[in-house]
C-alpha cells in the first residue's frame, strides 16, 4: 500500500515539477529564465491541463492544484537565483587557472542544500495534490506511473 501511494505521489510530482531542479541550470541571461513570470505561467498551465486531462480533475481540483503549484513556486523562486550565482562561481572555481578546492567544496555544499530544499518543496506539493484526488483518480495515477518510467534518460523521465 505504501509503495502504491509513493508511486502515485511520484506521478503527480512529474506533472508539476519537471523543471524545478534542472531548470535553474538551464537558465541563461536576464529575463529569459524559468522563473520569468510569463514562461512560468505557460509551463504551469500546460502541466495543470495535462494533469486535469489525465486524471479527469474537476474545475475545483484544477483551481486547487494551480494554487498549490503557485504557492510552492513562490516559496522556491529565490533558490533559482541563488543556484545561478553558485553555478557562475562554480565554473570559475573549476577553471584550471582559478582552481580552488575549498571554494568548490563550499559551493557544492551550498548547491546540495538548495537542491534539497527544491526536492522537499516538490514532495510537499505532490503530497498536497495527492490529497485532493478521489480514490478513482488515485487508482488512475497508479496505473499511469509505469507508462511514464519508459521515458527519456533511461527510465528516469520526470515529466509528461
């Protein structure tokens, strides 16, 4: 039972968070990153629509899912800027001419701490979304999970 619940939680996580962790490093330049308001809204809407379609969410559930995702996004938004800053410093510390092991270790520890917060935030949001689902929707989410495992990166596909 516990394994089944965790599987469902993972399905819901894939819908809403395919980009939380990896998008921070995909960011390039000012105003064009994942945290940019318009771009976040587009991705957010697509994920909620996909979840609504796959699990046949009611209008009320859709609104609640949107609120959960936006709330979590607001909480983690500052981390993306921090990750960008760490990435820049990290690259500099790794250059042969500037190599500094202590700095690199410190930056790596900071990055790990932030990534941990992002993972916890995603899990928290998944848990809240899962709590909104009916028994039938939870059963459907359980059935969808194996289909999603065969995606990119050797079965570690994290999004729809």
